[in-house]
C-alpha cells in the first residue's frame, strides 16, 4: 500500500496533492494526486458519494477549490484562512471550535483597522 508523503499532508497556504486512494483490480494503485488546497470538507463527504481522505483533497473529491476559504486543525481549534496565506503575522486568519466559528472570526472586521 502506498504511504502518504509530505505533499499529501495539510499545511497552511501550501498547494498539495489529493490523498484519495485509487484502486485497480481491487488493489491499491496510489493516490489521485490532483492539485489540492486543503482537507476534505465533512459536509461534502457525507452528502456525496466520495472516498474519504485523511489529508489534502482536490475539489473533485470534496476539498476546497483554488479560491475558496481554507480550513485546517490547529491544536483543538479550526483555523480559517484565505488563499495566499503566508503566516499568522502577515495574513488574516480566524479561529474557532467549529469551521463556522473560524469563518465568522475571519470574516469579522479587524478590531483596529475596521478592515475585513
């Protein structure tokens, strides 16, 4: 069985490769490996006939599209960030106990500048 490599594991602001396993004749045949921008969204996984993946997923397998807000776990919190994220000092991000709360914090006006 193939193992996940570093480009299949979620990292903030990094384009990775889809980690959905592919099969041929009932045997493992690697991973999808299409460009991927974040983890598979659980709500998309449950509502569609998608293969579960533990790392990055392409849009075709339930991951975010290139210009979508992205999410990843940071400890026990979700972090939401926009495409082009560099790091927490240079790029806006929102944190919350759920993806919805992290997105709400990211979308809220900045307390000192009033910018979103």
